[in-house]
């Protein structure tokens, strides 16, 4: 790890944070909340700048929350510190094939 990498958790209910740097597996990222308080988290996979990191263990079908809003659901189990992106979430925003309860039609 050559520099201190930070990520921001935008809302208290978020289960992901956005990286402000590129992280490599094994790096320690400082997760900052909206008040500027931080905690360390070990990265499990390489994660590009601007992508999300899991702040908790996320089960299949569990919602992904960013900015306090549901942005998708997990399609596979996501470990704490894992890269959260299109390989393990399915977006629900703007989809016409989901009803109010989030079930596929």
C-alpha cells in the first residue's frame, strides 16, 4: 500500500462506501462517515477508483444501499471488504419488470 486510501459512507443506512482511490487486495481503506469519523477496512479484491466496497456481509437478495437509497440487490453473497459492482448486484432503478415488493414479474 503506497498511499492512504479513503472511502465515504454517505448515509448512516448505507451498506457500501465509495472509494476515492484505487485499492488493491490487502490494502487498508479508511471508511469515513458524513461526520468525518473513520474506521479501517481491509480490501478483499482490487477495486477501481469510484467503485463501491461492502461495509457488511451482504446475502443474496439483500438490498444494496447507497445515499440511504436502495440501488440494487445482491445476486451472489458479498463479503465485507469485497468489490460491489455489476458482477454481484442487479440494479432495480428504472426497471419495469419489478413490482413494489421487488420481485421479478
